[in-house]
C-alpha cells in the first residue's frame, strides 16, 4: 500500500496560489528582517510601508485564484421549500438557527479587538526576541526570524492548493 498525491486536477489555479504564497512569504521575511538593516524607527516604518505596498501591488498584478464555489441553496441540499406553517421535515427539530444582529456585532467586535491585540503582542514579542539574540551576539537575528516566518507563511499558503486531500488517499496498487 502506498500513498500517492493525485495531481490529475492540477491547473493554473495552483500556479496562482503558489505565486500568492511566495509573495506573502517574501513580504513576511522582509518585514521581520528590517531591524537588521535599518536602525531608525522612521526608516523602518517607511521600509515596511514599501513592503506592504509592493506586496499589495504584486497581489493585484498576480492572477487571482478561482473563487470559492457558490453555497448551495436549500433545494440543492435536498430541502424542499415549505409553505409557512407547514411541518418541518423529520430530523430538523423544526428550527433554523438565526443570530441576533446585536450579538453578532458585539461578539465580532470583541474577536476583532482580541485578534488585533494578540497580533500586536506577538509582533512585540518577536521583536524583543530578535533584540535578545542581538545582545547574545547572533548575526542577523531578525533576518533569521524573517526567513523562518516567511517559510511558514509559504507553507500555510500551500495548504490551500486544491486536491491536497489526495495525499491521504491510499493507493492499493503497491
């Protein structure tokens, strides 16, 4: 028994995703490496703005990945439309979940603020970690951090390639 990667469905979409993963990885690597090459806070801000602008331009210029397939409606899922007041199909409990808009806004806002706070805390920790490595005498520590973070970003982007489920399929033609 062997594990095989199914590549029969490979198309230009994979290339577009690969380019986007590479652009993201390069931008992340450059972002984290800047303290090794630019000491002033203002010059780092200008460089990071240029990195973001370059990445945005590259994303705008790179061909887009195909959009997600449309979400099927109830009829496509086998649900037949019902008249108001008609009994619910067996197994549904007769209810559909609907969210209170206020709850969605409050919870969404809280999650957004928590995400921003976590991002800022992580950025500060990574920068301080690089500074500790500088004090220990490590050569270009922020660049090393950038290379690791950029590589992880590329890998995360590659996770979106279509058909990755084929990796786990078992081929009995061993």
